[in-house]
C-alpha cells in the first residue's frame, strides 16, 4: 500500500470565498460525434472570453474559478460514445477545432495553436475578469483511442475483475490501476505533461477530477483500501509538486468508496448523494475545509445529476434545504451546449446571451441563482458555525457568529421560507435582515466600495430594509440595473430615514444599491485575482516555532508584555496597545485537571497552584488580536488535559479579505495534536490578525467512535501571551 502524507490541508486558497462554475467550451452530438453549433458556433476562445466577462459583470467581480470542459477531441468508440475530454489519460490532446486564426494566439511552450488559444483564454480570464481558470479532468480513466492506451495495456496498468476483464462503464473503457501507475511513474508523467503544457493551472492552484469512484482491481489482489491510498498519494503528488489542490465531482459514490477524502481534497461539485457511503455534515466540516454545492440527504429538490428517464440535463439550481440555510458555491454548468427542443436543456448557456429576455432563461436567471445561493454562501462562510437545530434528518435553524442566524420561519422545510438576519447588524443597532423567504438584501462584502444586492422572486411594494451599520452616515442611495455590460441607473436619490430605505421590486426583479454619488463601476475588491493577492491587508503573521518543552512554566518564558488565561480577568493583564476578542468558544473547566507541570502556573498563587480552565469550541473559534504596527510575538498554549485526542488546525486570517495569511513560502498554518504535555504555537505578527482554531477530524471522517484513535475532540487552548521582539523568544 502506498504511504501518503496526511493531511494536504491547508489549501492553497480559501475556496469557500470563490464562486466556482463549470463552462463547456465545446460539446458534441453523442450520436454523430459532430461538434454542436450551440449559440456561439464552433469553439472560439474570444467568444468564450466574452461570456466570462459577462458573468463577471453579473456577479459584480466576485473572485471566481471557471472549470473548463470540452477542450479535447470527442471520439466515437465501438460500442458507444466517449464523453467530453476523452483522451484520458492524456490531458494535453487539445481539440484542433479551437479557433486560432492566423496564429493570433502564440505559445512559447510548444507549436500547438490550440494549446496557445486555451492558454490565452486562461490568462485573459485572470487578468480581465477576476476569474482563475482550470480544467475538468479524469485522473482515473483510460480510453482506447488515447495515445497512451497501448502503454497502459502493455504495462498492465488497468483495473480488472477476477476474470481478467477490464473494469469499464458506459463512458470509461478502462480504469487506471493507480498504485501501479504511480509506482511505474506513468501517473507522474501525465501530470507533468499537463502542468508543463498549461502552467496557468499552477497560478489557479486548483485541478478538478471527475469520476472519483476509487476503482480497485480484484485480478491483481488490489483492494479498495489500497486504491484509496493510491488515489491520495496521487493527490499528494499534485499538491506537493505543483502547489495545486484537487477537487472532485462527487463526495463519495455508492459502495466504491468507503469515505470522502477529508483533508485531502478541497471540494465536490455535488456535496450530498443519497447513494453515498459518507456525506459530510456541514456542522462538523466547515466550508473552508471542504466545499460543496447542493444540499442535504433525501431532499426532493436537490440538483439532480439525471432526471427520471436517465437523460442528462442541465437543469436549474434547485434550492435544497441546506442550500437555503448555508448557501452554495457551485452552480453546475453555467455554459453548456445540448441538443433537443426543451428550453431546460439549453437554459444554462442562455444565461448570458446578449439577446436573452429577462426571466427564467436570461441573464436575470444567473443573477437570481447568484443571489439565492452564492451571496448567502459567501457571507455565511466568513462566519463561525456555532450550533444548529434539526427537524428530523434536516437542519431547521443554524446559529453563526456575529449574531447571525439562518432559520425556517414556518414549520415546513420545503416551502423555502428561510430567514437570514443579523442581530444589531443594522444602523442604530437594528436587526439587519439579509433574507426573508424569496426576498434578499445582501451586501457585496468582497468589494472595497459599499454595495448591496436586492432581489425578489415575488415582488413587493414599499418594503422597508435596514441598512448595514457600515452605511452609517449615508443619507440617500441610488438603484442600478445589473446587466451583462455593467450597471445602469434606474433611480437616484432614494432617501434614507433612520437607517432604513423603502424599496419596491417587480416579480423576479433585482437591483444593485449604492450610496448616492458613489460609482458602482468601481469594481475593486479586497482580493485581486489578477495579482493573486489581497489589495489591502490587516496585518501579517508568521509561525516562528512550536515549543514542546516549556509546558506550564510560562512565567519568565512568555507573557512579558501581557497575557490572557481563562478564569482570570483578561482586560487587566493585556498590553495597553493590544486588543483581543474571542468568538465561537466558551470557557470550560478541565474534567481531569491535575496540579502537574503541564498545567499553566497561576500568577496569583505562590503555593504552586495551577490554572485548570480552557477556552473550548465544538467546531471552531477565533482569537481576534490587534497589536498595532509594531511587530510582536503572540504565543498560544494548547493542552489536552482531558485526553480528548483533539487535533486542531491553527490559521492566521486577514481580518479584511478573510484570506489565510502566509500562503506559499511563509509558514503560518499548523496542525496541533498530541499535546497532552502542552504545546505553544509562537507567532510573529503585526496589525490585526484573526487566529482561527478548527477541530480537525482524522483520516476516517464519519468513522469516529468514542475511545478510538480516530476520535477528534473539541479544539481548546488555555493561554495567550504577548512578548516584544527579541525578548526571550
């Protein structure tokens, strides 16, 4: 069995702060294998870029990732057709159909004009559309028409049943024996070819893998566990060699996979399936660790992969129970070509055609789905998930940090009557309503300028909305239509009275709201995709060391400038320049407290007494620290006094952009475990930093049992210490 490093988290980016969509560059008729004309003719990267620009306008320049599908040639095979991008395991056989008139797009890496066109598209999307681009791949499949088929046959790299027959299905004619492919170096060659041909993937830092079925080979005595280990080893190679995270199509699939890859892959296009072996629980798996789109188990209005007759459909985002409460990042295939006369089959690519009518098939449809799913996702994913109430097997109410709650206002969980509100979030301390059933009122918190999305399915007249407290001092607002070319003024000078505006919207109508006099076409964000960096940062943090020797003897070693210990009044002992706010956790007493050298010394007791309390959270908590401009050392003490076997990931987060600080060469995040004897995480910081401490499950998420080695206890820390530079550290 291949050994792999665990975990691969933290990810290269916080994918929970991106709108991710899939775009079909070209689709083919599955009977004739001829390319479909669709709405835009044959594949043309310039036209595709125009569509990506329009999506950027509709989504108000939110950071995005487009997953490109259909860049390889489509081939009809004996006994059936092969799906899009069907040259597996080659990922560099680009379709010659891609338009590159007279060598318009040049590529210094090779002489393939189609590759040059794709690279041009990826570069322009990032530079001009706030959009990273990556590919939809299949790391498990092999097709007979691939240039590598004979190599994989001769080297015996395909999975077989006990009779020696190749495992296959309707679409994939062979499955890779991943362990043998990795041991022979063939898997690495394919990935190296892909990254060398399209280095833009390394800038995006994400690669999407379809059909993660985890096939195993009985013929070779290759077990499912060995297959899972090999798949994780392959993901490790991609991550550690190229700094690229791997996402997947499905969380798990039927009985072919025992568990989902917690800590090894970052997201799934489909978050829940009724036939999945394990479905992650959103209250134990935060979105920044594993991200998904549609909602909970057994929801009749989840996004279906197939409809009742088995025909593949684009469909519309069906707002499931959990999607309404938590939001969703991925909205399936926004751009796609389909045959047939049904409007539903071509609805997604009609989102952004310039002549589409407002309504269910026009740009307003994308605006609607963006408001219903993505805006709540982006807003709520910045908060801590503190608790939830279930109604049967579904969530009925979720409590977040900062006084935010998402809940059903009626007894029914199927009527869409979700309310999202923030206590004292409005001007003057009023309640800020963000969603009330089919009416939404969300601020665009990724933007530097103030802006609000308002949308209504049913329409209303003279409804009052409280403005966020950040809009204090605004006396009037302007309303703008949101179009594929930008905003257009609808009404100006709408009065603000006591922090409230009065608004009227038609059915399926939406507007962008901005303070009067502020230009909504100022599309600058806190995070700049073109530069892959925040525009402004709240501070800086670097992990200096993990101290495993000091234990509870902190006096004289830490806290020369100030400290905070649970059970002792915090404000009296902090440095005068420091501000500290704790959220998400609660003060608790160690059950198995002992007056030994690992418990923190009590500074007020000269008889050797120790401190026996901690700050504990069920899932995650934040230490918000502001030390001003001068660099300081901040040390956090972790102690597993109750032998909970807890494992926590510590991440410094920028308070403005919500990006993790220290990606790349600067080490900042650290996994804390095995701390029965105490550990200090010592950071050098300046400015304002939010230390996020998250309960991190072990490799076998979903199989945790009390008393086993895989149980993950609650994240807790029991001391925070401040020191000046070069002072005992």
